C-alpha cells in the first residue's frame, strides 16, 4: 500500500513523527523545504553551520522514515 503525502504538509503517522522527534532532523527538513525541496549535504551543512559528516546519520534516518 502506497502512502500519499498530506497536501497540508502535516505529518500524522506515528513512525514519521518519531523520525522527526529530534531538533536537527526537523531543522534538516525545514532547510530542505526552504531550498526548494532538494539540497546536497554540503549545501545543508553550509546553511545550518554544521559539519557535513555529522548530518549523514540524520539524513539516513529521514530517508528510512
């Protein structure tokens, strides 16, 4: 069964809410949206003022979620 994203952008599934439960992951999603929906790890690191290698763990968790 395929899940369609909510048109309102509201996350209403418990699994997805759990993935976004950390501030850095919420910040990553918000930054990706602000950058037009796509960004490289380097672009995200620059925008967030964080080292790129520290973002991979969180990005993988978001992709899995």
